[in-house]
């Protein structure tokens, strides 16, 4: 805590005094305590010596600006700021070598460094160490005025925010001017840089909801009429609003300190202003609800209209950018260069001769960086299209080891990704040599690493890991990207540039069985444990597993210990469970199913088979879809939703179509009625699913290594699905659960930090393997031996060793509960009990059984019956009732299907024939 905590507005002064620098202040804060005061992160840089912008005058008296530094090394400290006056005082006391962030680390104080400069004992300013606390926190709203508009003052900004968020009027908040505003010439008193941007810091009840709340606020500002598009220098369309929509990351720096001014310049920035100092933190879940379906449609239409209105300006700016770059590079072939530049600005594709601006000032072409990946991977560059953007030569990051196509990612204008393409060979399309051309093109296709074979067809991997079947037009274009094609021109007596031969793509596609591209098991976006226990964490195609690992971030993977200790496993379980801790699971079995689902979501691509998982509730609005989607995100992407159909043929088509796209997870949402599917049974117990390819008379197969999730109210599994689907039930115990609200969105929470939750799950699994993978769970779940040995036994080990902060059962116990709730099981239980009570183990025919019950057999009425017969009749009618009668044939077929199954120690057996009619009996087992 602060050494003395007084409110200046109430007549006191903080102990260290307004304007004092924050040095030597002890903090006391727990991120696990939802009632704790809010905290922020204070960074003090030692390298570089300055983080803020610097302003000075040149010899002609013109104002010059030097950008702020990027933190390489310094000190991190957690600062308690539970009231607006505390944050305002902190901001006013910041030096140019200091900055803030609004997530916090576990440590209260620590050396901090960039990932490259980090040494033992340092923390890095990454999400491996920084997170939104489970406590109140500060939502930072960053306002930058439009270039041609008069800047808003503080009350003007609040007025705009109120239109989208009325409750902000009473929220505790701090208003302040940007660090680069109000610069004056001390000798003349002239204002050389006036009011610019503003910051509004809002104290919210749960910091974990900040990313969702910020996104919703941006959308509601659009609905209130404050959204717009800008056109960048390169012709990109930039979505904007009154506040920056890309600043809500826990580790992101806020350069809230004043500017570094060189005399005679000085800054006269007004003090930060606290408001509503005694108000409670605002509940963003209640006051900033997600947009309704109607509001989302309205927003989409608003954006469409704005884009159409800006289209002419956008096209004109793109043309101007292209012509300007042509003047700079002076190409030999102007038309070819114009086409390449247009492709760069419209499709984000940079070809081999495209020039990149390295942070050192060196200029290098795309072809040169592709030729030397060891040197250039991970290097920082200026924005590829606008190298002078904010004078920042480090704004783009080069990824030459993504596992897919190499790319450069620029944070300019909110972020954009550019694919790097260089023709790696020259092929001559000479008549009469098509077999050679097919072989060489196939080899180039394999080298490019974009096309794979899967289930008997060629597929291509797009940026997000989705798979698409390769079609001839796309394949022809792809071959023209990876090779320069030439054709002989008899008149010119020379080889001239040309397109790939028109029949080449169909020939390659027809060469099934002769492709050299590797077989693809699946695509993953995070580390995974190989079957031998080793960690697959190198991006690219892994021959041992057939998996393609994509990496699209600059910070590397979160740490995963090779041999985790018990304490590390406990910490990992606490991290993994945090987004799910508020779900009201009804019992230990449901919690065990949830934990098993989390571990399965990570390892599913390498498990031959695995059960599906279902989230059940007693009524709508309980949160079962959120639980399923948050779980699925551990696979690295949003689950593919497939509407459930009760028609078997439609089930087959939908499941096959979904599997062919290679998703990490598949969600069967809102299943109504009993869930029964022979197709789903087959998918869940086979490593591949084979079916007829739609539109052609050809069979294809798809790997089934997909996390299958389902949700439903009063979900009931039928038949064999009872042992193939593990169900977790949640119940808030209230009449209207839809009126309840989570303090944060668990789906958004996991989406933002899924790699860290994945690392926690892998830490738990490695801890289990380090202990020798003990089998504490009795027996083995049939059809799922590999899953049972790794996932189920890991959950049981966690329970046996008391490593979790919550109680668990054996997830396999869910199977017995499924059978108890299975409609067919309930029918069989009622039948064998009533049957055995009437006939013991004596053989009977179906007609005799119906007669005993006193029922109507195909229209024949039998005498009245007693209570025991009434129970038998009720069971028979439930199974084979037909317009008031018991259908003998239907009953006979049902008995045949269920013969031999043991329920409550009884089962039906065949007992030979009597009068050429089959007999049955119920025996005790």
C-alpha cells in the first residue's frame, strides 16, 4: 500500500506529495483477491534512458520530434492505485524514462528486459508474465483527434463516451492529456504544440473483462454515430473511432509520462484529473453488454455504407501510392512492377524484388531475406508499405519460420500481415515434355510447403490453419507464384514470360498416388507432446507426427518445464482452471470431465481416438456454450459450429464436410432431444472417417483427430453414444440463469491467452509423465486406450495426489451416469425387471410376453392385469407401442438388439425355439 492513503479531494495530501516521483514505495497486492485494490505496472527504463518522445528546436527554430525508446532493460514495480486520485498522482509524477501498463505480473518488483536481452531472474514484458488480475483494474481509453478536426477537451470526450456508455458518468475515472501535448517556448511563451490526444482511465470491477469491454465500447461508439474510416498513404482502409481499439493488452505500454523537452522548450501539461473518487468500480459486464443480433446487423450495415462511401478515395490513394513507388524504384518493366505493387497494396503479397527497410537503415529485398533466413528471421523493419510511418523503424516483425508461408507483420494502422513470395525456379513449358513439367512442378509444390495430401486429395493451408481442397484455378496460380514460367516464341527466337500451361493443374490433381507433397495429419498452432513424450515446438512440418505447426507471434512459446515439480503442476492447474472456476459444475464427475476436456483439446491431434465432450444444463442461459467454446480455444482457434440434425443422412454430410476442413474442434451446439447418431459413433471410435465425396463417385477419408464438443439442455445420449460422450453438467440453481453475468467473458479470456493455458495443460501432462504415468484409474475405457492412458489417468493422478484446488472424480464415471440416463437403458431396465418378476428364467415367446402383460397384440385384447403386469405392459408399450397396441415385430427386433446387455444384474438371452418361434428368457448374471 501507499505509505499513507488520503484523498486530496477530501483535504489531505498523499504522503509522497503531488508531483513526486514513484521511487521506493512498497506495494501489497494479490491478483487472486477479487476484493483487492486495483494496481498498475510501473516500468523504469535503464536501457534506453528515455521512453517518452523528445522535442527540440533546430537552428531555424522548427519543432523536431524524436520517437520514444523501446524498453530493453529496466525495473518493473506493481503500484497500488485503488482510487482515481492515486492514479492521477502517479501519472503526474512519471519521468520520461517511465511508462505504465495496466496488467500486472506475479512479482511485486523485478528486473524486466526484452526477450532477447533477458537474463536469469528477469521477467519479460510478455503475456508469459503479465496478465489482467482477478481484481479491479484500469481500462485505458486513448483518444487521438482526427488530423482535420478540432481536438476534444476532457468534458467533450466524456460527452462522446456517454453516448455509448451512459454509466461512465458515475464511474471512478481519471482524465489526462497525452504526453506529447502542451509544448511551449519558454523564452517567448509561444505554444508550439497545443492540446492533442487525451486519456481516460476508468476503474472497472474486474480487469479480466477489459479486452471484451473495450471492444464492445468501440462498437457502441460506431452505433452512436462516431465511427469512421480513414485511407492510409498506401490506400488501406482503416477503421477508426473516438478511442483506439487495439490497446487492450495487459503488457502494452502507456507512455503517460510527459515529453522530454530540450531548452528552451518546456511542457505545461495540465495535471491529471480524478473524478468520482469515492465511487465503486464500474461493472463492465452489466453496463457494457455484448451487442444483440439486431445491433450487430445494424453495425455491419453502417460499416458497409461507410466503406462504399470511401471506395473512390481509397482507389485514388492506391493509384497514387503505386505511381510514387514506381518513380522511386524506376523498374525496367513498368507494367510488371505496377502489377506487383498493386498486388502488395490490395492483397498483401510482397514479391522478391520488393524492398524492405531494416531497423539499421539498411535496405534489403524480399528475395534476399528469403535466401538467408538464419540472418533475417525475427528482425525488425519499418512498415513495408509506409516506411516513414511514425518514424518507427521497428514496427514490423519478420517471420521466416512460421511453419507456413514466410511473412512480415506490421503493427502500423492496427496491424497487417504481408506474405513474402519469390519465384524459386524457372520452368520452360516446352511442347512434348509435359511428364517432365509435371514432375518438376510437383517438386516445387512440395518445396513451397503450402500444399499437402490428406485423405486422398490435395489440400492447401491458409493463414489461420484452415484446410481447403485444391482446385485447378488456384493450383495454376500457385504454380505461377513459386516459379517463373517461360515459353518459346518462334518469332522472337527467345524464351518469353508466360503463364503455367493450362492443363498442368488438372494433370497434377489427377496424379493421385504419385504426389511428393507430405501426408498431413493436422495443423496445430501451439506446442504438443509427441507420443514418445517429447515436445513438438519447432514450427513447420513434423515428419514424425505428420503435423504442421504454425507460429504467428514474435515472442516465442510460453515456458513449459521438461520435468515439472509438484509445485509447478499445482500452479499450472490453478492457471488452467482460472477461466472455468466460476462455472457451477454439479459434482466432481463434471469437474473431472471439464479438466479432461481441456487436456484433450491440447493433445487431440495426436490421439488416435478420443471421446467427445458435452456440456449439459437444465435450462437455457446457463453458460454451457461458453464452457464448450472456451475449452475448444486451447486448440488455438474458434470451434467450427455444425448445426445438429436428427436426420442420419444429414448428420453424415455435415460431419464429413466439417472434418475435411481440418478444424481443431467441432461444436454441435444446442442439441435438442435424445442424441443418437451412428455416424458420430463411427467418427469417435475410428482414426479416419471414410465417405463418398460430395458431387463425385469417389471415396475420400478425413482424419477424425478433432475435439468434438456438444451442448444441450437435459441432454440425453442414446445407445452407443453413452460410452463415447462424457458429459459435464452445470447448474446455477436459479430460475433465470440467463440474467446472471460472469465478471468476465471466459471465451474472450481464453481467446486472448490460449497459448498460456495450453502451456499450463502441457505442464500438467509432462508432470504426469515425469511421475511414470501411473494408472490410478481402474480398468480402461474401450476404444480409447491411448486417450485413457494419457488423459484419463492424468486426471485421476491429479485427484489421487491432491494437486488441484478443486475436487475431482474419475472422468470415466461419466459413462455409467450416461447409461443410467440413456432412454434405451431405462427401457431395458424396466423391461427386464418386470419380465423377470413375471417369468423368472423361464423361456417365453414375444407374443406370450405381451399376453402376460395383458396388452393388445396387433389388435387382440387380453384380460385385465394386476400391478406387476401393469409394470410389464408399461415397459412394452414404451418400447413398441403402436396406436394403443404393442407391435410384436417391433418388440422382437428391439429385444434382439439388446440381448446380452447386463442391467442391474439381469440380461436377456436367447432360449431356443418353440413352435418354430424364437424364445427368450431373463437370467441373473
